[in-house]
């Protein structure tokens, strides 16, 4: 049991969490019930010693998450592990769970069209989800779950070592940037991701998840503007 925020932050650092966008972190100890769950589900302390994506994926698949008990399939990552661009989504949809890959079905078709519009092919990019199991009621991840899976995602980033992160959806944004700010406040500009296990910072762009765009097509204009920002950055290199 953690007695102070400092102890909890020390635990996060030991687990592989090294990035906080806020100047001061939220008080994550106010809910004792959640606190107990976080301790029970904390990632392996030797996470930083894993250097292969396949080994990391196997470890994540063994993680004791309540979602795992009701989910039909583990859906995490796919694509080119040598890619300079890493796309991070939220959690699996029903279609993703059925097909066993991230961004499947109509969501995947829209993502493919978005990438094609800026002359990118899906298979050339590394794609992953924050959480690999679908919620039984399709609910968004809690703050507890985000903290629970944050070290795993950060280790993925450290192994892939991309030059750019393209965050699609609020869960990806909260997990990578560790911020309570709404996605709308963060998109339209580049951010920096830093880790003590990386020699250089990674440039981060935030945008809407394709699933959201299918439900709210009026936001496609903003999403297209974000894609153009990504294209310009990639072409400048």
C-alpha cells in the first residue's frame, strides 16, 4: 500500500513510467480501492530488461486484467517494427476482436484511407493499442487502467524507437502524454515525448480515432488537417 504520492510516483518510475506532461501529477491515492487494484496488477519490475517486441507482447498477454476474463481475443499490435512512425489507438472494438487485429472493420478501412491520402501504406507502419482487451460493455478505460497499462506501452515505444507518434483517441493521449487535457486542446500542434531509456525525444501528434470520426464525420476536416501536419513532418525529413 502506498502512503504518499511520492511513493506511488517512485513505483511508476520503477515500472517504466518516465513521462508526465503536468507540472504536478494528480492525486492518485484518493481512491483506496483503486489503489489496491493498481498494486495487484502492477507490471513486471524487470520490464526494462525486455528488448524484443514478441517477448513484451507475451508478457502483456499474461497480465491479470479484468477485461481478459470476458474478452474473446487478445488484440494489441501489428506492422513494421522498424517503422519511424508508430500509431497508437485506444482499445479493441468488437470488429477488431473478431478479426484479431487493431483498427479492423470500418474503423480500419477509414484509417487505411487516411494513410493512403498522405501516401502511406498500413503495412509499413507499426500500429498498437493501449489496452489489448475489449471491455464487456465497451466502456472507456478508467484512470486506473490507463496507469496499469502505461508501462507496457512506454516499453513498446522504447523498443520500437520511432521518430514520430501518432496518437488516435483520448485513451492514447492520456496514456502517452499523461495529461488531463482534452484531445481538442492538444491537437493541431506537435508535442515531445521523452524517456530516460531513449537517447532522443520523439515528436508526437494527436488526432481523433477513426471510430469517433465514423460517428462524428463533422470532425473529419480537423482530422485531415492533422494528417497534413503529419505528412509535412515526414516529408521534411
